[in-house]
C-alpha cells in the first residue's frame, strides 16, 4: 500500500495479532475512545444511536487506558474494575504499583478460568468459559468473521455473557435481556454499520465473511481499499523518535528485556497446568558469560535482579544468546515476579508499556526478595 499497490490480493499490510480475537475486540469498541466500528465517542450522532438503544447517557470524553486506571485508582479517583480474562497483577509492569492500585479499588471483579494473581485482590470472582464452551464469533486480522460453536456445555453452568448480564440486571440495568448469543450478534448488526448484514444465520449459510458486510456488500469485502483509501490516496505522517527515559548508570549498568518462551503462553495461567512444564518449569535470567564472570555468577545459581522499581530472585543461565550488557527473562511464573522490576514507562502515543528496556543490576543471591517473601 505504501507503494500504491492497492486493490489487489496479498498487497495489504496486516498486523500479526497476539491473540485470537484481538481484532474482534477492537472492532467491538474495546478502546476507551471508540464505539463499535471505530466511531469516536465525541461524535454526537454516534452517541445518540447508543443512547437510544441502551437507554443510558454516553460519555463524550474518552475513558482511561489501563495504566491510567491504575494511576487514578492510587489517587482515589477510580473506584471499580471488572477484569475478564486478563491477569494484570502478573502481566503488567511495575507490579507493586499495580498491586497498590488493585488494593485501592472499592470493588474489583475478576472473571476468569482460573484463580489467577489478579484474583488475589478480587472482592468478587466469577467463573469464565473457554473457547470450547463459547457460542459466538472470532475475527482475525483480515477482518474475517468466523463462527465459534461450543463443543460442550459450560462447566460452570452458565455462559460467560449471561454472568455479565445477570450482574447488570442485579445492579438495576433491566434493559439487558438477551436470550442467546445470536441476539447479541443481532444488536451488533443493528448498531454497527460495517456489521449490518451479519447474523449467525447468515454466517451458518455463507461461512466466514469479511467486514464491511452490509447492504452494499452482502457477501462481505475481501479487499478493503480498491481505488483509494477513505482519506484519499493516503496520509504519511513522520513519527519523531522519542528515546526512553530509562537510562543505565553505575548502579544499574545492564539492560533487561523480557519476553515469552515457546512452550508457555503469556502469563502461563493455562500452560503451567499442562505437561508443558516439563520443558520450561521456571523463569530464568539469561546473561552473557562476560557479564556473569564480572559479577561472580555461575550457571544455575540464584541471582538478585534489581531495578529502580524493585527486586526479584531467580536462577541464572549463562548464554551466548545475550549480547554483553543485556539480560533477558520470561514472565510465565508468578512466584518470579519478573514485572516487579519493570517500569511503568510507556509509549507516548498508545500507552503500551515499555517492557523491553529496564536498567538493572544482577548479583549473586542467597535469599528471595522482599516482594517474593510477601507474595508467598
């Protein structure tokens, strides 16, 4: 597209989403500044559509992103949080700040498959359902709407959306009265122009389709832009490089970067309960041989990993994979608390946390950190 090659198959630029329904979540307005179909909350006509359908006033100002929620919770201005399928107390940076925020909430509701780290702070826990129990749709990066059908009844006895609906009803919002997931899809179609022609019946008959799917494109839209883009031929905006505020110094001379390992998924809530632990049963700190020798660190020995934000203890793995000056660990095991040491610094445009650059020091250790003792 950047070279003008539009309107043909295979020339688009698509993001590689981290999980299976990230695209669908964004399409449905999970952003704090947009309704479904990527319509900004400041648009009066769009808000009116939802106010008429939901019988409640809609805020014209964008809501908080997750890091902002934590900051406001610590300040006493953000009172309640409903977390579905995310373990912020393990996955988010600067865990001690996250824990302070969760403790500050007047009500924290967690809905998940497992009692995860975030559930330790919950006032209410609701059981979740797996993809094998869901009736609905997943949408992938090429805008393809795929039907998902349950292979078993929910083990907890109730579909996940019904739990949310029951909560809304109990809180006095009687207008939410769906009888099936198909009815929810019908409401999506009624309120979202790009989904106007979508229903479970249509998907069952035609198979998957790509939005926009409406009166103009009843069979979906395989190629989004043919002659031009919505704004014309395109808009190139130079983005200035903004360096990180995190700096190394004599006290913290190394750079820590974190990531995942093939055999564990995200925070490990699911994969740690499988045979995958035979391949990866703990988080380790990978360190270059030169850095290890300079610090008296031996392979397999315990080391203290410290930053300006916190400290944790884990085993060292001397590895040529790491360049001198850089260390690496995963965040799959809650008892490690890798994100205790990462900072809350984030990207200026998206508020995406800066997991990859944390100034640290590593030294031999014979004890667990204070945070780990408290966690245990």
